[in-house]
């Protein structure tokens, strides 16, 4: 056997397909729990190193040294409910398990609109016990700037759009929002689909902004202009974010105004794509016959809707690992330069692009 263990080596040992081993190791696709456990056990036995399922305790991190007050609590701030469909659900499970191994407790604080408007900390937050804060779905720039003024290590997983302002003074963690936009546009152009539009508000959050810019850059590098009449990048007046009836009403109005459909719509995430699909069905527009559709996030719903959705898979496990590393190293050494990390994502082609 080769000195470096490969996925094929593990597959040969178990008598299963290479694809099965890849799904287990990379936490993608659907596998029975017993099969996944068997593959992971064999991979560990054989000395395989390239796990998506990594344990933070297996890596050398800066040793955590509590202050005199012995702060051992990590606080999560969020402005939204993080359900099982949200990419951060799996990420937080990994994050919390690794923190527990390292002796930290974990508390969750859902901010109310009044907290954000008044720039006040949630009543449940106890500063004296808190070693660090992780923010998810926190997109109000003023509030995030206020958090940065606290003398507490801080990590943003996604963030408000900051490209036109001074960067927030904190560490940032994102998924790779651009590489697969380029790959997708190249593939569509190869298939002769050159009129490609975008749906989603780029100013909703930094990830939406990066995906939109990835789309525009990919069109430019492919020698194509963005069909501005097919870029639906706003929202209904007074509607604060996508994903609600007001946003679907806005999409319905904007799509009805189109002189003609593009060949492809890229959507800022899967939920924007699903809202778009609902509007299409009202209008008698068929996917993929009349128009191709692509989302982002690889939510559980993207696999079961009809047609199943071409999308970009986020590796939530490695995001959880990276979040622990970033936050604990900041706790250990607050004077570090601020860091921004993007973790790998992968394109998944399904029925909505005729795959």
C-alpha cells in the first residue's frame, strides 16, 4: 500500500465504493449512520489524515490560559432562529462539542429588535463569565461596531457588508463565496447558456455581496456583460430581509416585468432560490425547461424540492473547527492582527440545471 493512505485504499479494504468513502469522510451525501461509522473507524485505523471530521483537540492550538476571573463561557449572539435547515446548525454542533472538550461552556443569546435598535446587550448575557463572543446572522453594522468596542474576543461568522466602510475590528469566518460562482458560470457558458442573471440583495450580508461580486467577476472574465434587467437585487420597501411573503411578492412583481427570461438565474442562497421557484410556479415558468436555477448553501430542502436544486455545498464541520481555532487563539493572544478565513465549498449539480 502506498505510504499516504487514500480514499481508494479505504474503499478497497472495506469492499465499498470510493464514492461511499468520500461521502463519509467529507460529510456529504446521504449514508446510513452505521456505514459512516464503519468508514470513519477504518480510515482512522489506516492512518488517513484528510478528514472533514477533525477534532480540534487533535491539533496544536494556543494553550488557553484563563484570566484571574476564570472566564470559561463562550456566548453566541444571533438575531435569528437557527433551525436545522441553516448551515450554521451543524457548524454550531461541532463548535460546541469542541469547546466542551476544551473545558468551555456555551450559551446562546437571541437578540431582540429593541436590543439592536438601542445598542444594548441581551439581558441574559453575563460579561463577567464570558471569555469570547461568536456572532451568527448579525447583520446590523452599528450593533456589530458596538460589539467591537467591547473588551471581549469576538468572531463574526458572516457579517454586515463592510466593503464601503472601515472593516470591523474582529476576526471573520466565511465560506468560499466566489470560487464556485466562477466555476458555475464557466460551465453554463460551456453549455451555451450565456444570458445569466442574479437574484438576491447584495447588501443583505457580506456573503451575499461576495456571491454577487463572484457572479459579476465571472461574467466579466467570460467576456460577457451582466444582463442588468435580469439582476433582481432589491427588496420590497420596508421588507427587512429575504425569505418572507413580502420578498416573494417583490420577486413576483419583478419577474413579471421581465421582457424575457435569462437562460440561468443564480440565487444568493437556497431560500431565495426556493422563493423564486414558488413564483415561477405561479407564473407557469418551468425549471429547468424554461430557465436554469442555482442556489447556495446545500440546505436539506434543496435535495427534496422538485426539481432538486443545483447549489453550493458548505462544509459546516470545518467551519466549526475554524471558528474554535479563531476564537480561542484570540482569547489566548488578544493582540493578534485580525484574520479573515474562507473555508472550502463545492458545487453540486442537480435537476434545476438539467443534471
